[in-house]
C-alpha cells in the first residue's frame, strides 16, 4: 500500500531535456489568457488535429467500441453523433484542464456555476464520486471554491509534469493522495474530510470484482469502494458531474444527493451499486465522458477474447 509523497520543484527540472516541455507549458499558459469564446475555437481546432493523429484515431476507435458495448440499442447514426461530440470534448479537455490549473477564482466563477452545493454541507466524511468526465479537472476546481477537499491522483512518469499537475490541483484541494494510498484515504474520511474518488476505470485484475456496467454484464470494478466504506462507514457517498453547456456559455457542476450504501455488506453488492451511481452521472452528459479509456480490457477469465478486436 503506497504512502503519498508529493513532488517538489527541483532545479534539475531546468535541464535542457525539459526545455521543450517548458516551452509547451508556457504556450499553454499564454493561450489561456484569451477570452473563453476564443478558447472554444481553439478547442475545436485541437479536436480536429487529434482526430488526424495516429494515437487519436486509435483512441476514437476505442471510444466507438465502448459506446457500442454500453448502448447496444443506439443506431449507428446515434453512435456517430456521440462520437463526434466526444471528439470535440477531447479538444476542449486540454483547454478546460488549463482553466482549472491556471485561471483565477474570478474567471472560474464567471463561467462556472454549481447546483446542489447544499449536499456538501455535512460534518461527516464525504466520498466524492467524480467519474472520469473530460471536464473532471475543471469540476474539481469548481467544487474546491465551495468546499476544498483532498484530491486523489496518479503520479505522472514525467517529474516536471507531475509537479505541475499537483501544483494545479492544489488550487482546489487541501492536499493530494496517491490513488494507491488507501490508508491515507481512510484516515481522511474518518477525520471528516472530503476526498475525490473515481471508481469507474479498469485498473487491471488486482482487487476487482466483475459487475454490470451499462449493457456489459461482467465489468472489472474496483473493490476500493468496499474497503473505504467498510473502514469509514459513516462517510456520505456523494456523486457529482461537471457538465459543459451545449451552447458553450459555461459550465454547471451538478452535485447529487448522498447515496445510501449502508445496507450493502459485501464487495459485489457495493460494486454493483457504485456502477449504477456512475451510470447515472454519465447519462447527464454522455458525450463528455472519457470513452477513450479501454474500460472493458480486463475480462473475467484471462483467456476470454478481447472486446476490442
């Protein structure tokens, strides 16, 4: 079980091998000084560029397959429509992440609103279920303006970018925890803190059960939810969804009422209900979800054929 050690700025970050990255960061930061309507146009351009790159084509193929698996009743035309909108959200995600990390509180408040903030007004620990929307970084920043919590993150392999992402996320959080630091999460919940938690990705075969997720009956689902709720049973499970308005006039962060898990006693039951919670949030903005992730790569049996062939 990992213990979190947050990165600090090192003079070695200024070595020539990082100069190109620093140039990109500087360009990104300067770009974000533009008015938001201009940034939307930049996001559109980035989405078009992404679609023409090799990695982009591969990821969009994964997104299409995920949509087909999750929504088998959707027509080909409906899938194409969602995929096109999702492609745009990929381009916008670069802009929205920069907004979350670099914008002032004043600019965030101008373009972002919150609904259901009253659900966060509790003294008990909060397991804040933030599914992987492409707007997730901005969602965390909006929440942080109302109730700062503790972020959970995956350290980046590049030390400069790892430092940058922690620095950016600390604008909306009291502290950050490595996603493998389960003990740290439990302690935070027991202290009555709010921690950001995303149980909706495929993290491999270790510590999972297989539960329904949309139309896929056997989906690898983390057992972390069980251990957190079993170890901090008084915690409130509160989902939220950061949604970009369809007319690009801003964002609405929708906080849902707490979901009761108290009657569920085992890993399977909790995984099933947590997936239902995630589904409900995704349906608020299907086109803005991170469909490019290979959500169904881990199959119940190692010899089962891949769903991505």
